[in-house]
C-alpha cells in the first residue's frame, strides 16, 4: 500500500503488528490513505501516534465512566432500598414510566428487560464472584439491591434509572449536582450517552 517504512523500523513494526493485530491497526490508518494507498508523507510513526492517542483517550473515558457507573449503582441501591427495602427492586410497582406515571406497558417492558439481563449476568458470574456464591448459599440466590446492582451493566443501570420512582431519580441527580427540576432528566440523558 506504499507505506514507506525505514529498514531500522521493520522489527519494531513487526512487533507492533504482532502485539496489536494488523486488522485492528488498519482501521487507524484510514485517514492516512486514499484508494487503499498511503499518502506519500504517511509513516509508521503516524500510525503509532494515532493508535496511542486513541488508547489513552479510551482509557481516560473508561476511567471516568467507571467512576460514574459505580456512583450511580451505589446511590441507586441506597435510595431504592431506603424507600422500598432490600428486595423492593423486584416489585414492578416501584417503577415508573418516562412521563412519571405509575407502571404501564412501557415501564413493565423496560423492567422485565433489565431483570432478564441481570439474571443472565448473575448466572454467568455465579461461579466466579464470591458475593454471588455467598447469596446463593445463604439466600438461595436472592440478592438484595446493593448486590443486585453489581451484576448490572452501565446499560442496565441507565435503563433502570429511567424507570425509577421520580423522587429517587431526583435524589440521585442531586448527588451529581443536578439540583433543578429537570436535573433527573439530564442525568438520564448522561447515562444513556455513556451507554452509547
């Protein structure tokens, strides 16, 4: 593809491709080529720079999203159990729709989707996670909400937050600094965006 590679970089390039997979790296070269040929000034150093930048950016974003995920899980468990008890999350009547009304088909569908995914995740994790083994032995697998949220993905948490009791949504949003009336909606959008 006409990429000019100095002889003194050949071994480094081979190691780079061996460690990072050619197919993966080729996506990082799209801006450096046209009609499947590299521009004359494109270099292996350019490819490494783009790859390293993406890697650092990805790690930074994941670090921040993990922090948000952990906080939301903790607050969701706290506020929901405070209002509905440790097993209240299993009751569809504790959830609401996006419009704030009590349970309807939309809320039930979202609730069941999250519950089903969480049960699948719990089954996959039950042999390796000590906290799940503990609850399986002690409670027959019944998880209080503070353990249940730990098997949920950020996507599940986003969906669950979206159907929470509005007062719980507002309490969590306030913890994130969203103190105005529509703060809970902004946090719902933030969680959705993080998921995407």
